[in-house]
C-alpha cells in the first residue's frame, strides 16, 4: 500500500472525500432529526448525549459499509491497514467537528430567524394598534357618539357631561396603547367601563352586560382592546332592542377570559373592521390560540392569558 500511495493518490483522495461527504449527509440528517424531536430548549443534557450516540452510530455504520466495500468488493487485503479501533477513533475526530459546524450554522440561523420573527411581531402589533385606532375614530363611530352627545346636551346636560368624559376616557386609552403590546386585565376592564357606558347611553335598555369573576385573573395580561372589540363585534352582528335583548357576559377564570353573547343575527351587519380574525392573529404572535365556539343560541370566545 505504501508503494502505491502516490501512484493511486487520486483514488485515495477521492475515497477520502466520499467518506467526508457521507459523514456530512448523515450528520445533517441527525441534526434535523434531533432538532425536531429533542431540541436544546427541551433538555440540553439529553441533547448532548443524543449527539454523541448519534455520531458514534454514524461512524460505526460508515465503517461497516466502507469495510464491506474495501475487503469484500475491492478485495483489498487487511494486512498493513490500521485496526478497527484506530479507524473508529479517526472517524470520530473527523465527525465531531462536522457536527459542531452544522450545530453552529443552525444556531446562528435560529438566532437570525428569532430576530426576524421578533421584528415581524412588532410590526404586526403596530399594525394592529393602527387599525384599532382607525376603527375607533372612523366617521361612523364618531358620528354616532356625537349624535348621542348632541341629543343629551338638550335633554340631560348631566348625562351629556358623563358621556363626554366616558368618550374622552375611551379615546385616551386607545391613544395610550402605542407603547403597550400587552395590558393587565384590570386595565382592560377599567377602560371597558367607559366603553360600556357609551353603549348603554346609545342603546339604553336594549342589552344586558355582566362580568362574572370566578377567580382572580386581573393581574394576567392580554392584548389591548380585546374585550372592547369582542363587545363591539357582538353589537355589530346582532340585533339589540328592548324586545330582543342582546345579552353579553364576560367570565374571568384562572386560564381564560370568556366572552359570550346570545345570537340574534342582524341583516345589516357591518362586515368591515378589524374583527375577530385580527384578534386571533395577535394571539398567535404569542403562540396562543383563541377558541371560538358557536352553539345553537350562543357565540362564545375564550381568550387565553399571555
């Protein structure tokens, strides 16, 4: 073999690169498998042990394949060749750096993806806040509010003053959300009082509103204006009259906030606005799912805490 080393150098070099290529392919497959079933975030110690076991198995498998080719296919004599343990040690010292390079590449790609996802999430939140603000200041909402206020000024100046303060508080809350991607449930409920007062003044005795506190969840956080938009959604898609009351109920428990209303479809329901699908998208940014159920008589939305 020593005499034929330089004569068959191209064969030796080609065989070397075949081994390296096979190791790279096997290590990449191992990396994909472990990232899917045993990522570092799950258990670092088990992941490292799985890496060691994986590259050992790869080396043993490749050595068995190449020994089979060398000794049984090409009929190269074993004399003068290194023993199995030496070849295994050489394979391990070659394979470990390959896997480390793949791990580093995957780590930096994951970091870049995390940064990109974070920026994307921030843009989505800003877009959500912009759309929400635009929805609240749209001419239709403002016209209805000013129309109610105009009537109250002549009929009941005291209520007109209260209505103006509630309207001001609602807009102030919306404007304050530019730097708050999340708010406490207690803050949301406090702002909701003003919005419900506006709706109460506008629709009078055409709806009922109830908050049921099963457990203390007010220190948890949710996406801003979630509750207000769900109540707005109920008014938008249902009839609310004294003969057909719209019943809205909010239940606060340890895991969810549930908003439900009876179904009384309105033929002139406005299909525009940000709607329920936008709320669902916002919670998906935080890997949370909004549960929507519709029974024969109830429309139910369950909002998870973040």
